[in-house]
C-alpha cells in the first residue's frame, strides 16, 4: 500500500513537471507565433530572457569601458600637446626677453653716443665761432687796409 502511494505520488510529480514543461513550451510557441503574426512595433513589446539582458548589459559595459579608455588616451594626447605648446611659449618668451635686453643695450649705447656727440658738437661749435671771429677780424683788417 505504501508502495502504491509513493508510486502514485511520483507519477503525480512527473505529471505536474510534464504539464509545466508542455505549458511553458506551449507558451513559448504561442509567443513566437504571435510575434510572427504581429511583429512588435516598439522595443517595449519585445520579449527578452535574463541571459539576453545580461549579454546586452555586458556589451554596454565593455563599450563604455572602451569609450573611457579612448577618452583617457585623448586626454593624454591633449596633455602632451599642451606641454608642447607651453614649451613653445616659454621659448618665445625667452626670445622676447632677449630682444628686450638687446633693445635696452642699444638704447644705452645710443644715449652714450649722444652724450659723446654733445662734446664733439660743442667742440665744433667753439671751432666754428673761433673761425667766424677770425674771419670777421680778417675782413675788418682788410677794410682798414684798403
């Protein structure tokens, strides 16, 4: 009697699992037929399994990771470019400072030459005035002698 009861119980469990399998297969077949007859018009109407969702999630994560890596490489390239540009600006600044120093040196030399030229011009002025005075004296002497 116990054997018959356990056998009936196992038959019942087998029957229920068979019904579940048939029901789920039937449900999947009905879904597929429905999708073939009326293809979904919106994404929200599509059916997806957890595995498919996990695959999509993994793909998106890897895509985001690759985008992050490319952004980091671009940042490094930009940092390198900015460093190059800064070094060029430093070189240009050095050239400007050199040109500025040269112009100050030239200005100092010009002022020194101007000061020296004043002495020379003063000397020429004295020689000129002396010559002029001498010529006036000579003309006066010539006028007296004539």
